[in-house]
C-alpha cells in the first residue's frame, strides 16, 4: 500500500538537516556541507542517497562511527596528487575538500588526484564531479565500501556498489554528469524500497541462497548483482583497486559494515581527480565540441518505445529544476524518521 507523499522546499530541508548534525557537535560549515550533499541528491531524484540517510548518520555520530569534527592527516603530497587519512570523519566533508584539493592541483600542473583511506559514506558522487565541471574541469570520483555485491558467478558478497562518476563541462548545454553504481542498483534504493513497503525489480539482487528475489528484505540479506554481468564486475574490480588499494583503505570483506555497525569507521576508500582541460585544448574549443557532441546525440533517430535521447545526467538535471520549483517529495516513512530525529534533538522539523 502506497503512503502519502509530503513535499518540502530544499532550503528548509537543508537547514533542518544541518541543524540536526550540529546538535551532535558537528561544526556549522561541516554540517552544511553534509546536508547540502544529501539534499542535492534528493533534488536530482537520487532519493536513496538523500535525507533518508540522516537517521543512520545521526546514530553513527552518537556511537562514534563518524567523527563529529573532521580531521584529515596528509600522508603523502606531491604536485599532482595526495593521500589522505580521513580518520573516520563525515564522508561528505572529506570528499568535498578532496575534490577542491584535486581541482587546485589540476590548475597548477594539469591533473590532480586525491586518494582517501579510513573514510565513511560520501553520499552521491555526482555532487563532487559537478564541482569540477562547473569550473571548466573534468571531474572523476570512485569509491568502495563494505561488501554487498557478488563477483560475477558468485553468491558471496565481496564488493560494495563501487560507484564511478564523471563530470564534463559543456558550453551552452548542461554539463555531462555520470554517476553510476557498478551494481545493477544501489543498495540505498533497496533500503528505501523496504522502508516504503515496495518490491524491487528482478535482476537487482539475489537472496541468501542465490535465487532471484523481488523482496527488498530478502535482497538485503543476500547480495547485489553487477550491471552488465562480467563487464560490470570487471569495472567493479578496477574501482576497488583505484579507491581501496591505491589509497591504502580496506577492501572487500576487510571493511566494516556501516549499515549494521554504527560504532566504528567503515575504512572505505575514495579517489577524487580533476583534469584541467585547458592544458590539452583551449577550454572554449572543448566546450563547443562537447556541445556539438550533445546536439549530435540528441538529433539521432529515436527508437520505438523511447520519447527522446538523453545524455547521462540530463534526467537528474530536469528533476532538480522541477524540485527546486515545486519542492522535494518525501515518503511518510522518511518524514517520520526526520521528525523523530528532530524531536530527539530539540529541532523543529519542517511542516511535512
């Protein structure tokens, strides 16, 4: 049975979430970054990575899995790169700062890479690659996490959803934003389906016995499946290498489970990178080329069953524009969680 949907404006929702984090001792600037990343995910329609995560983040702050005040130790630093130890800080805060550092390095020497170990959940990586694209740089983000996806042919979890993201600047057109899990579906979508009492499509996951399932509860006890079979599995392997092994973070089963253990850092790894386009080709020429490519893709013949041809990130950009005007829809279950956190922390919730 579907629940009533409540709508709230992005600014009000962001202020509320930041206020919640601040009650647990998170500095205002770090609370605002974390809230902004979450709300931006909701604006783009990526609700599984939005404010439905707030209750879990609050519990991790209370139990010590997330540091209240971010602390980053620089383990290595050179002109084109760095390795950071996040010390279990809020993942969004460290990711934001890492992409800024990668962008600065790219402007200085053409490319910049920041690898992070001992990090926590960073939210939707589209946020960080868009930072680069909006300033005329190509952005890249990769991350690993606790095991929940099986290698191709296996029924045992080894990888996280191992997301891989890119941001490409354009001219008159919207930037190209690619943010994809290497699993068929992000685990957060299954958690949200369970929270909202909905089934999941076949092919997203298998149960503990390795059988297909549409029940989100069974899927959460089983494993996710890689997209594209062996090809998605191959991409997941390389994300594990770039985000986990290159940074010195955990990998596969060596990592802590942030959904079940709120008292310990995940020890996830990330790689954030930026490329200064102008070092390779004049930026204006590149932007015109990207515009031409986008327009050429749009002008192709549309297959039966499709209404139009879209670029990666276009649907999310349109959703963002709609939700900025009309508000963010939240399920009754998510609203109840947020209200309960507000009551517990003494923060007045929006009028859901």
